[in-house]
C-alpha cells in the first residue's frame, strides 16, 4: 500500500542529516557549475477582473489547482504572438 505525500514528508523530515547516504551522488566542482544561471521569477501583479463564468469553469476543469497560472500562460502566448517587439520584463 502506498503512503501519502504528507506521510512521506513526515518520514523524510525526521531523518537526521548524518543518516543520509550521499555515496551515489557525484561531487560537483567549479567546472560543473560553469555556465549555470540563476533565474529569478518575474513578480506577479495582482489583478481584479470580471470574467465570464464559463471561461473560468473551463480553465478550472483543465487544471483545478493552478488555473490562474494556466490563464497567465495562455495570455502570455497570445501576447508573444501578437507583439512586434518584446516588452522589457521588469
């Protein structure tokens, strides 16, 4: 029987750092991290808008959790296809 995610996290949280076996994880050096990028997420702007109920219901039916993120993705794709020059992302 599979255990729940919450139970898994509880078990993992109870393990001491000294009990973790890292022998199968290769060491990293400076060359490994060369070219690595640190990406800071673009901050979101809160928006209050009225949408048709069926539009919201459709997005929720596609992705109940994170439907607003899905809506943002769709709007971004539309924006990118219809703009002449990329807008600066602040």
